[in-house]
């Protein structure tokens, strides 16, 4: 069941990538990804007590979601024919390595 939900979500993200095709390029997407990673780092620092800033509206989960969206968009821009199945297979392989 969870695999089906993940496939549908990745497919939805890939569809959104086609909707904005031509409005960005890999360099601009990478720059935006790095910005989002910085925002995620700030939220983690706030949550862990290393920053006196107020948390953002999206918090850690929202900023992490932005990072995921940007990363999948980079995958799409690298190869628009990549499928959700392709992405899931690589993630599964990386996850197995990560677990070790």
C-alpha cells in the first residue's frame, strides 16, 4: 500500500515538472535547491535550540518537502523520461545501503 502511495506522489511531482517545463533550467533549480537546503538547516537549528530565530511557517517538514520537490525536478530535467518506478528503484537501493 505505501509503495503505491509513493509511486502516485512521485508521478504527481513528475507531472508538475512537465507543467513548468521551460520555466527553469538545471542551474536555476540547483540554486533554488541549495536555498531550500539552507532554509531546512535553519529550521533544524531552530528546532535543536541552536538559533534564536522564530520557526518559519513551514517548519522542518515543509522545508524538507521543498528539498524533495527540487531534487525530483532535477532528476526530471536530467532525463524527462525517468519514471516514478525508476526513482523508487534507486531510492530502494540507496535505502538498503543507508540501513547498513
